[in-house]
């Protein structure tokens, strides 16, 4: 718990093209339960899907009902932490059984393992294992054609 009382990110909300298709995908991919649904004028416009054990929520809103109809296709809007490499491999095996499209596991050495599952709208749902970002210290990355360079002193922001 922080001095402000903020404990964690509670929910992520994503705009989706087909609410029913995306609801099914997130329930299968992440083993989430339907926690709430939201109707407007009698029309289903959104759902909240929850992991009852940890309490995190992925909310989905029909893109046509979101101002500006935003798209986050190709973007990793959020990342979920996986507790061990074994759990990550078990998750990939589950996705393979269910035909859920995903990238290959990327081994980033001291920055852990990572993989993206691709939802029906092309959103990359990222899963990380052993990633130190946010666990103390600073980590900078400069992505170039030669690959990523890592540095430990901020170069752009003086906060």
C-alpha cells in the first residue's frame, strides 16, 4: 500500500468490435468470470470479467458506444504478471489447446520472459514473468535496428 492508499490497478477497460466474441475470448484465455454487464437502452454495451482469486478485472466496451471509437490494435495496453516460468508454459499449453493465437515466448535475460496473446481485435495481452520494472531502480531502453540497449540513468525526463 502506498502513502496515497493506492494498492493496485483494479481494472483495465478495452474497446472491442464484437462484445460477445471478445467476452468469450477473455473468459477462455484468462479463465475469467462474468462479474457485471452494462446495458444502455436495453442493449448490452459492456461487461466486466474478473479473476475472483486476485480481484483484477478486464472490462470490455463495445467500440461503437465509445466516443471516437478508439482502436488499440497492435498495442499491449496492459501486462499481467505470471508467477513462474512453469506457469507461463502451462498458460501457453492451455492457449494451444484452445486455439488462442499468441507470440513465441521471448527470453529477455535479466528482464524475464514475455509473451503476447492476441485478442479478436488484435490487442496484444502481454504476460511477463520475472520482469524487474517497477520493483525498484530505473530501467531505460533504447530500441534500435541493432536491438535494445539498456541504460540505468534517465535521459529524457528530469522528474
